[in-house]
C-alpha cells in the first residue's frame, strides 16, 4: 500500500495513471521514472498530481529522472537530495520517529489493527493504533493504559478520554505528520489534545468501475504495456 498516490502521464496527451508514491517532495510537472512491475522495466512519465488515497497500485515511482546517475561500472543509481529535517515519507519513518520519542510497540489482540504504539506518562497516556486504512488515537488520564498484558494490548474504543479514528483516504492533512505531532504533544507538561479529538479523512469507497471509451482504454493499456496487448493492473483489483 502507498499512502500517497501519484497520477502520471506517459504521453503528453495521454490519460493519467495512478502509481505508488513513497516521497513527499514530488510536485506537478516533475519528470519521474516509474517501475513497471509486471513488465520488469521502467518508463519515464510526467507527474500530474499527488493525493492521499492509500491504494495498492502495481507500479511505483523510483525517483526523478534527473536523479538517475550512471556509475563507473555501468550501474544506474539514484542520487537524491534528501529533504532537510525530519521527513516522514513512509510508515517505517513514522515508526522510527515514535520509537525515538519513547513510544513502545505492542501486538494488538484484534485483527482490526496491525501494530499499536503506547506511551505511559504521569498525567496522560496514549495509544496510536495502525489499521490498514488509517491510524487511531486514544488518550487516557493518568499513567494506566488498560488492556496491556506483556507485549500484547486489547483496545477498548469506549475507554479513556477519547478514541479518534483517522482515515488515510482524503485525509486532508499529512496523517504521518499529524500522528507524530500527537505523539509529541502528549509528552508536554500541559498538552493541548483538542486538535486531535476530531477524526480526519474518509472511509475509502469501493474500487470504482472504469467507465471510459474503448479507444481511451486501448491508449492507456498500450502506454503501460508497451503495445504487447497484455492486460494491465491499475490498482484496487482493477485491470484493463
């Protein structure tokens, strides 16, 4: 899954095509290199837009075309200028940031969540629970976090000061940054948790059916498979 989904064009007049985007520094008009997984090749495309959608697309952006460099032994490598400061581009980055702030990972007893981070403090305690389609916050008054046994945690959504569900889909704000901000605010002497008591984003809809003309489908398919005639996977179990 990719929180950020980029829409790219493989031809100037062609339709846009969704691809995974694990970077936050790409902008409209950037010329990027896309890894075509099924074709085992790469293609150059122009980035049209980036949205918070959290989808599983077949193909992914590797980097900007200008970042690709050839080494002395003929290998292609990406020479990227990494953004200054903390840059939360992936879930792995966010997990590392939480661990750096003293949050501990726990195994949830419910399959609703994939991993849970918790932190106990004298005045407030918090839980950050990661779902497939979002991140949930829970806050408690005092140091006790109910449901923890060893390295496992059972989450009861009705307990505590609040339980807030945030969705990746159309989150409106960068949910990775928002989560890190909640984690940081909780450890303040006088935390202001009100901004985090309101959920963001929307429950994702079912995968849309493609309703485009046959010649447009053919144009898109040929742009992606190199004219081989093979079907092409878009995302969310949609093929053309």
